[in-house]
């Protein structure tokens, strides 16, 4: 079985969640499958093996799981990017666009140093609003964004193009049509 076939088989599809017309791509089944989870992490790490990546930034919440595993494999530090009000120390914050509004995310002010090479990780890229906000937040702190990596891409929603327009290399493992 190819990697793509294995990952697609390991991802649960939930119709009409969180609202009618949406096909939710649930990676909790992939995370619970040791082989699929390991192959996903290995594929996300592979392009960066042997390079100096200082930090891996993961977006709340599934990006924490995947990003933590990627950081471990790369012997890099991990930076959690969270919704506002969830971090206990001095933070920097940025507003970002959601499908139906605006929210804010933050990270600790001392999480990255200027010039550090960072990979951004999350489970899925859809419209790209959250990832775009995370890229801008990391760049605001002087990080060098090496790439943004996702297990799933929903290309019809344009998130990849949004990040590429910011000069970010985007890497994904599987694509699904639609929302």
C-alpha cells in the first residue's frame, strides 16, 4: 500500500460536521494507527533530515501532537501557538481570519529568537487563515520559516496558495476534494 493510500484509509471522514455540507477529515484515527502515524511523521521529517531546524511550531491543538513528534525526530525545540489567553507568560499576539470572523492566537515572546529556522506544523490546511496568522506571528518575532507542513490539504479552499504568496514552502501528504 502506498503512503497516500495508507493515510487516506487511516483518516475518518465525518459528513456534515461541524455543519451541513462539510466533510470533516478526522485524523484521530490516523493518530491511533501506529503505522500510519509513524509514516506521517517520518514523511514530514524526511525533507529536513540533516538540516539545522531549531524549532518546530505547532498550532493548537492537533498541531501540538504532530509538531511534537516532528520536533523530537529533528532534535528541535517545540513552540506551541495557542488561542489567546491560554499561555501563562509574556506573549505576542496576532489576529487572524476565520471562515466567519476573526480570532487571535499567541505564543510566548521568548519562544523563538531572530534568525531561528522554524517549521510550522498542523494536521490540515483549508482556507489558510490560521496558518497565515501563525506565519506572520513567527516572522514578527524574526523567525525564518523554512516550511509549513500538513498531513492534509484541501486545495479547493486555497490555503496553500495563501501561504505560498507569503513566500512559504508548503508540504502536504494527502489531498481531499471539497470542504
